[in-house]
């Protein structure tokens, strides 16, 4: 059963749009539905339908806060869409962002993202072009993807890396357990040869699971892990690592330094970056490349980081930064400072969000790498995608629009289930720690 679905159907053409930005539209937005499904994990999708019957899909999934975006869309965005010209993507973006008074924030920006992505999908279908063509066309043959490999210990980590290399990945994110700690976020346990790694969704429960954390034990352990991985897999394999915002700037600087000998592709989210100036400390101390931004939602979150070149990669998702239009603005700004993309692509970005990222990956010049965590089989039955993964590269396909179809009947069989990301507390004394 689909719990949340809302349609606004217009009865008088153009009556609710009230905007005057050019000629009368050929078609108008007639309906917008907020769809929630949970094929293994929760996804929120916006489907916009025009008066000509063209539909577009947008991803509005905000992990662990899904229903707040549902409400924002249903109560405050969908009524504004009805009667608008579906072709006016930029005007609609500005209308929802600049016109809202309350700007930015993850909920608002996820909602704007969904509208923007759906309108790009519609424009693609109206023009008969894949979205990347509308963004200027391909500037590469495919987007280099990185996989998530992990293990509680070195043998299981190596198995996981081999599994991903066997699948054709040419860049690997490496996460491991930490001696003395129990379950560590992002680390799969006891993987068998050939087994697909998928630590998501975090075990579903109505309150967040609590995990233990110890920064000193982690800082002591990680360099030895990369030394062992380099010894086993050589020096040409791009390796990435995610610190999940858990370190102080000084600890992050120390980790960056200690990882320099292993030549990482990037160190991600080394410290919480609400305080952008804190990255000056890290940057001045290490040449390990830095990636930040999966929790950011606007260009202002990056302003200091980009203008002072404190990072090397923008980690945002299309789904959380105002869609293709929002993230393209950030990437154009970043390009001036030689900062590249590394768009967020875990399984809580829906296949619609992932497809949107791939179109942008193909089109922008300052592409760096694309995260590709691979959705579960049930998710890919609900969201049928045209993107391909070959020889380590992702391609969005050449279907008009984004290239994703949504199976309503199947989606309706997966009911929303409350689920949270875990929180972590210090092993020493239980103090709640940074993500
Ligand atoms: O919703 C949060 C997850 O998407 C995030 O924790 C995964 O850190 C992550 C990553 O790099 O993909
Ligand atoms: Mg991350």
C-alpha cells in the first residue's frame, strides 16, 4: 500500500501559475504526485505530469527524514507547481528557492531538487534527448565509478576489494573495523567471495542504533590498513576513505599526514565542515586530497572551502543541492578553482537521483569520480534504469530524459518503514559523538 500519494489536478488551464515570463506555454504542469516506497529502504519520488501527458521523475529522498520532505512537497510545493510551464526549469528553481523567503536547508533543498530533476526529465522527453545532451553534451565516454569495499578485518576487507575488482570497478573506497570497537558504520562483516556488499539500510528500528567510537584507536589503526592494501593490490588502484565527520581539525590533519605515503584518491568528511574555516588547519598540514559535502545543500556551504581551495572534491548529491540546476551552479563555481566532482551515490540516493548525477557527470568538464554503491534487486525492479556499468565506467544511457521508469504497482507493495541512521557514542564514557 502506498501511504503517501497526493495529486493536484488543475481544472482551469494556467489558473494557479500567475507568472509572466514569456510566451504562453504549450503545455502546463497538470499533476504532481509524491510517491513513497520502500523496496529494501525508503525512497521519496516526485512525479510531475504535463497537460500533454509527459511525465518526469525527481528524487526527494532524505535518509531518516523522508516524511518531512513528503510534507514540504505536499503542503508547500505541489500547489505552486500546478499550471506552471514545465519547460521553465530555471524560473521554477528561482521561484521555489529565491521566492520562498526561507532559503536552504536539507528539507527545502531536497524538495526543490525533486522538482528540478523531474523537470529536466520532462524536457528531455519533450525534446527527445537524454538530459546530458541538454546540459551541453558528453565531455567523456563514461563516469569513473568507485565501489564500497569493507571488512571487519584485513582478510574480509581483501575479499571485498577482490569482489569489486571482479565486477570491473577501477576505484575502491576502503573501510574497516577498528580493534576494540564493535560494529563500525559503513563496514560490512564476514563477506564471502562473490557476495554483494550492502551495509545499507542500517538495521531498521524506530530509534537510531547506537554504535561505539574511539578516535584514537581509529587513528592508530587506519594507516596500517592502507599499508596492507597497497602491499596486496599495488599502487595504481585509486583508493578512497571516508572518516564520516568524526575527527577534530587537528586529528584530521594528523590522519591526512599519516595517509600521505599511501597516495589516496581522497580522504572524505575528515571533520564536520559547518565551520568551513576549520579546513584551513587540515589543508595547511597535508597534501592528501580532501572531499566534503554530502550533507551540504547549497553553494553557500562551500563558499570558503571553494574560494580558498580547501577541498579537492565536491561530494554533494543532485538530490540534496537543488537538483541538476543547483549542483551545476556549484560545479561551475568550483571549476574556477580546479575543484572537481565526486557526487554522492550511496543507496539512499534513489536510482532517479543516481541517473540525474550520471547525466551531470557526463556533461561537466570538472568531473572527478562518481560513487556507485549499487541498489538492491527489489529497488531496481521498482525503478527501472537505463544506466550501464562497463569497464569501471557508468553511462546514463540515451533514452530521452533521465532514463528511469517507475513501477507503481510494485512500488505500492513496499510500505514505508521508519528507519534511522545510527548514532555513535564514545566508547570511553558514552558521550554522544559527531557523525
Ligand atoms: O544517508 C547517509 C549516507 O548516505 C552516508 O552516510 C553514506 O557516507 C556515505 C557515503 O559516503 O556514501
Ligand atoms: Mg560519506
